């Protein structure tokens, strides 16, 4: 459970959000302090931009933590079942080191209704990409109230 939490927590969203919140907060502090002492030469819109940067960064950090906690909750309290990898597509919306990271797309059957559910896993590292092939089986944890909300369990490979 801890490994899934830490893996999700280290998502780029968390890092970028922390940087943006820090930079925005720094400039917001300078602007507010300057206005209180009457020494500020910054226009009012610069204070607004700093406040928006801070709010945006804090929101990104909050979203990353929420995703990590959701995954940890699924591992701890979700239902566990087997799934089959049906595709390993690239995430075209993200480019890291001039390549698009890949992720697992898997399918599982709900035991109660025999309904097939398709879901996407997290982005894979290059090392993880080499481990997975279409048709491989994996264990997942899912939310019975919303089965599309699922996460792969740590693979012992």
C-alpha cells in the first residue's frame, strides 16, 4: 500500500504544483509585504498573478495528493480481482525525454454481474514497459461503487 501511495505521490503534477506554489507564494509575500509597508512598486495585477500562481500550484499539489490517497484507498479497501492487459498505448498528451510514456489498458470482469470493465493504469517507466505484453494477467483493486475506478496492485515480477 505504501509503495503505490509513494509512486503516485511522486507524480509530475505534485512536483510542478509545489514549484509553482512556491514561486507564486514567494512573489505574493513580497507584494503583500510591500503594500503593507508602502514600499511596493509592483502594480496590482502582479499581485493578482502571484496569487493565481499560488492558488494554481496548491491546487495541483492537492490533486496529486488526492489521486495518491484514492489509489491507497483502493489498495486497502477495494475489491481485488484479476485483469488482462488488452493494450499498452502511448499517452500522447505527455512528452518526457522526447518520448510519450506508455500505460496499461486492462479489462476485468465484475464477479457479481459478469460485466466487462475497461480501465487505464498509471504511466509506466521504461523498465516497466519491457515487463508487460498484451494478454498478460495482473491483479487490480477496484471500487465496487464505480468499477472504472481501479488501480493495478504491485507486480512481483
